C-alpha cells in the first residue's frame, strides 16, 4: 500500500504536466476543430527556453540562488517560457493555419505535422541531438506524510499546474473574452455576425494554449532534470491521448484526462514480471495507447465529452 500511494503521488505530478499540455490540444480543437500536432513541440521549445533563461541568470546545478532571488528567478523563467511559447503559437497559427482555415480538413492536419517536424529540427539545431541537463534550481526537500514521502518538486509542479488550470477555467467561464471563445467554438459564423473578432479569438486561443505548454516545459524540467529535441513528440502524443480520454474540446476533460493518464502510467510500473514480461514499466506506453484505442472505439466523446452533431 505504501508503494501504491508513493506511485500515486508521482502519477499526480506527472499527470498535471500532461494536463497542461493537453489543454492546448483541447482548446484549439474546440475552437477550430484542428488537432495541432505541433503543440507538443511547442512544449519542447519551452523546455529549451527555460534552460536558456536560467543560464542567462547564471544558474547552474552547482550555483543555486536562495530566498527571494530563487523565487524571482523561478517566476521570471516560467513567465518568459510562457511568453516565448505563446508568441510562437500565435506565429504558427498566423503563418501555417489561418491561410488553410477554409481548406479541406486534411490540409491543416498535414500542415500541423509539417510544423511539428520543423520545430523538432529547430530544437535539434539549437541544442543538438543529445539530452540536455536542466539546472536543478529548486531545492529538493522530502516531506514524510504518514508512510508516503512527497518531494518539494512534486508539490511545486502540482501547485503551478493547479493555479494555471484554475486560472484558465475562470478565464473561459467568467470573462467576456471567455464568452467570446465559447461563442466561436459553438458557431463561428454566428459569433462573427454578433461582432466577435473571430481571427483575434482564434489567435488568443493559440496564445493561451501555447503559454500553458511553455509553463509545462518549465515544470517538466524541474521534475525530470533533462530534455531532448524529440521529447515534445513523445509527450505530445500522451497529452493528446489525455485530451481524447477526457473529451476533446472539453477543458475540464483535458485536466481529468491528464491526471488519469499520469496515474495510470505511474501505477503500471507496479505490475510485476509475472504478469507482463519485463514488468509494467516496459509497457507503460503500450498501456496508454491501448486506452486511447479503447476510448476511440467505445466512447469517442471521452469521459466528460458530449455527443454533438457534426459541424458544417
């Protein structure tokens, strides 16, 4: 039971990162019904930007600030990563997706895959093909809560993810721009007739989704301590699975899907060799994508999604 609870904590922290990435997928799909396969690579760029910003502040694994300086550098790094990724997301929408908005659906889908490959090559040219260490700036302190040990980094990841997800939910549900986003998602043409600037709302959606990916890149680096140019492709597929699991286009569903996938991935490592060859850790990706297949077959609307008629 102790090991189960320990893995559950790890799964919640990992799931929070998946949820932040999945929100970008679900927001874009909810607005323009596009699976933005480049979104995972925007997350990857966020990890690289975070490393560059930390190096700019003179932070290394052996030189760590403390006190107010630590808080200021953490906040500044996260915000800069979010801003750079947000601008990148808007740029991608303006150059690659907006000209194809009225094209057949296959065209923007192929374009999204092409943009993903371009971003991967950018990361490869920028930082090389090997793993890059992420400065472990945040002091690691273990807290014993009963039989379970919780790391300070896990707490930080959960707190940052929770604040951002709550902030997004409030933005969408309580503000005028959130109402405009929901209007465009429901009926783009009718929203335009009511005076909503559809181009701005779509660009703003990419801005927010990519900013969340930048924040995810920052906390991922703190959690795992390294990154590589293809990490966006791997985690992007998992986050897409989380979005589909929760209900693509549903913000609360993306949050739930990310947490569920993270917990499933962590608990799968507890499966012994007698059940699966080489143990559950070797099968985590297979288990995650098996979940994706089952969801698409038996409940394509996801856990919180609703069956809606096809838009024309």
